[in-house]
C-alpha cells in the first residue's frame, strides 16, 4: 500500500473522497455565507426611495439602481438597469408616483447594468422621432462597441465567473452581488445616445435645470448629474455605493486610474450637495453625511494608491505589496462604504502596480519562464512525485490551510487535467475559501472554479453560457450601432497566421446604402484595414449595412448571403475563399481553472 493510500484511509475517510476506495464516505461541505456578507444583503431590499421633492431611486430590483427625476414637463430616467423585464417592474412602481411622459434618459456610463434595460422606459421609435432624448458622455458608444466586439468572447467567460452565473441555487440563496442584488442578465435593449458632451453640460430638460459633469472613475465615460434647485447629486458610480470601490474588476478591464478617481470624488464634494443618489445602494441625506461619505471614499482609494506607490518605490513586488498595504482601522471599519464586499485592497494593489510598471517585476527569471506544464512536472519530481505532493495537499486541507492545499494540488492538475484526487482536493479547498469570503467577486470565482474542478462545468458548458453572457455585451440592438469600420476592425485580431503566412490578398467591402468603402489587406499573417478600396483591387463584396449586422449577430453568413443575393461578389471565387479561410471566427471551448 502506498503512503498516499494509507493517508487516504486514515485521514481522508471523513474528509476527501478517494477514487481508488469508492466506499469511503465523502465529506459534505454545506453551502454557507460569510455572516457580514449575509447581513449586507439587507441593504438591497426592494424599495423606491424619495429624495428631496422630485427624485426617486429604485433600489433592489437589479444590480444597478434606476433613478427617476420628476421635472415640470415630464420624467428623466437616469440609468435603466440590466434587464428589461425587471426594469418594467420598476417603471410600474414609478407610474404609481407620476403619469408624466418620459422626456429623457441618461446613461451614466457604458456598463450593461446601467444601459441594457432602456426599452422598458422608452421605445426606439420615440427616440428616433425626437420625443425622447438620451444623454451620455461622448465616448460611451465607442466603449459599448469595444466591450462587445473586441474582447467579447473572453469577457463573456470571465463575467460569468465574476457574477457566479453558473452557481447552483444553494450557493446563491440569500446572497447579494456586493453592490446590489444578484444580476439578472438579459440581452441588451440598447438605444444610442442622441445628446453627448465632453467635459460638462448645463442644460434644461423638461423644464428642469440640470448640470452634467464628466467624472472618470469606475468607468472612463462616467457622468454625474446635479440638480441645483434642490441640491441633489446623482453620483453614478463615482461613489460605488455600500462597498470598497472596485479599483480593479476581476472580470477584466482597462486600468482604472485611482488618481483620476480621487480627483472626480473631490469634484463631487465641490457641489456641497444636500442629497446624494448613488446608482448602487441607498441614497444619502444631509450635507454633512454626503461630505463624509465622499471624503471617506476618496481617502480609502487615495490611501491604497499612495501606499502602493510608496512601497513600489522601495522595490516591493505585487506579492509583497499585498502583505504591506492594508487600510488603517478608521478606513477599513467605515461600514458599509469601505468594507470589502465588492472591491478588495489586495486585488486593487496588484492592478495599481501593473498600471504603473506593467507585468515585469524585475526578476529576469520571468522574462522567459519554463512553460507551466514542464515546470509542474519538474516540481512534482523534486518534491518526491505526485503521491507525496497530494499527501501534503491533503494534510494542508485537513489543517484548514486551504490556500496551500489548492496550490499544491494545482501542480498535479497542470500535469494531468484528469487527476481526480488533485481536482477534488483543490475543489474542496476552493469551496471552503469561497464560503468564508466576505467579497462577492472572490466568492464567485472560488465557487465557479470548484464547479469546474468537480466536472459540473465542462468547457462546452462554459462556452455555451459565455455565448449567452456575451449577448448582454453584444446584442442585436447594440450591433445596429456598429459601423463597417468597427465590423472590419474585428477581423484584424481574428487572423490565423498559420493559414495566412503565405497569403497576400486584398478584399474590398462596399456598403452602397451608406456610401462607404473599406478594404482588408492580408500581408503574410498581418491584416491592415484601409478606408476606401485601393485602385486595382480585383476582389470585392458588396452588401448593405443591414446585412452586415446579421453577420455580427450570427443570423447571416457570407456564403448564404451570396446565394440569396444579399451579397454581390466580384472577382475570382477561389481567391475570395482563400482570403476568408485566413480568419479564425470559431469560439473554442476552454476552462479557466483546469488547464
């Protein structure tokens, strides 16, 4: 009998299933919630809050709040939630308050939980006919497009993990999403903005004076509204609500500059508002309390940034920084606004380092490291082999050292993805870590990864769910706003150099209904987009923009379009076939944990 088998029989009988001894009882890890996180859920009970005399905030129906401003001549809706079905319930609540027509919608920034439910409040026809205006920052539409088109496939998968989209009912019971109730994902009902601005806009909407201010922070296109008549500040996610702000989001995003975020919070303080309406969490009343929340939030972000940079300048790397940078008690204990329900100090510190210095930490060993699988094989051999390493992982698990158990078992999984015992140890360690976590993002990633390790979430299932999640980021309504340039730019990152290594061809694209011409040129594995079709280009596809939209949504195909007459083909068909074969538009199934 090997030492691992003896250990399994003696110590794992009541804790870990061991595939070689199927009769051993398996430990049952009951779903649980960190007590403080469970209490946090109460902040998101469904309620319409009245602020001052004409502002209402619907909290608890969706991840993001929806605010309604009752102006003399109609209603202004600020943000629209992530779900049309849930937003219709909110509109029904608003209709109990006012029957005035909706005159304007405001998108405070481009994230799906703030824009996707718009057609619960207004129709596309109302906007197109000028009955309703939609206000946003001038960069919002470009951000919507980049999010859905450029990195949509990987962002869909990572978003599913961040929001716990696959979790079983027992793991979501009585839970919240850190900044609101659990997400209700639906395809977007997006309508493009009609009025945009760059820095600020003072205007009158439906008879009410409104001041808009660009306040980059949680999103680069974040805007806030100030109502000077009753001194109400709608702070969007510059104040992210009842949590430590997410200076970095684990699902993936561009660098959120903490210095810029702090500056925006200071601009909000200058309004000296009597009321503040965040678009996550409950409103804040009283000038002193508004100032306190904004000041403490900016101090929390500033502290994390400033101390990270201080210690970076002393040579500390991210793994060292996360042990050094910790909020002092007066900030860490400022409940709920600086508690780590959504953001954490540790994952913020790592992003700050990366934002300033990039991935390289200064040790040249990282310049050309041993490939992960080979490294794992060598380490297992040095540590005495797979059995000895898993014995140590099992011991760590039983002692409650779940992080070490997960790290050790991960080496065996890297060598053999189907190592049942290694996967089981790591999955159970992740469940223990997840159920203990106060942070909703960490909890979701631990539990989703546990499901993947347990075989409840295979690569095909992940891909299928990610496709559904991607509809939240890239719906047919969003595709209507894509230009041919955006459509063709997406091809550039899809080139397959193995198929295109010897290809030099140019294909023109003509869109007669909007009078635009573009061309893609393949030069041995590299693609360049040209505005206009270069003279002498023999290959060309002609189609209307509306047909192009069906290609983006998957409803149409070039071959089908050519056969049905939606696409006119000029040039040698074999050359066009060679050109199109150089691109990789497949969505390969992949996991994030079992690799």
